[in-house]
């Protein structure tokens, strides 16, 4: 799911701005089954000490950094923050 997310929204060659990608991602998160799969994959990636956000983003031509903490901050911004926003939005309804 994370691979699909990168390839369908955030890949540089798609030409979408980060904000456009986030808006599209938020729309995708309305699908509860898809959202639950993304949550599971993100949780797994965060718990896996061998998972590298730097390598992941580089493989998908999304974000280039030699610094794992910067790549993790980017993941927070484009993946986790919209996920939290969607969760909060769903809880308020």
C-alpha cells in the first residue's frame, strides 16, 4: 500500500505539488479498508528498526536525503499527518 501511495501520488514525475498529493491522499483515506491497510503498513515500518525511510523514498523517486531523521520527518509530514487528520475528522462525525 505504501508503495502504491508513493507511485500514485507523491512520485516526482507525476508533477503534483506536495499539497496536491496530500489532498489526494486525504480523499483516498476516506476508504476505511484502504486506510486500515495503510495504518498497518506505517505501523510496521515505524516498528521495524531496519526500515529506512531514506531508502524507501529514494526507491520511489519521491524525496532525496542522506539523513534518516530528515526522511522520517518527511514521512511524518506527507503520510502520518494526513492520516491523523483523517482519523480526527472521522471521530468528529
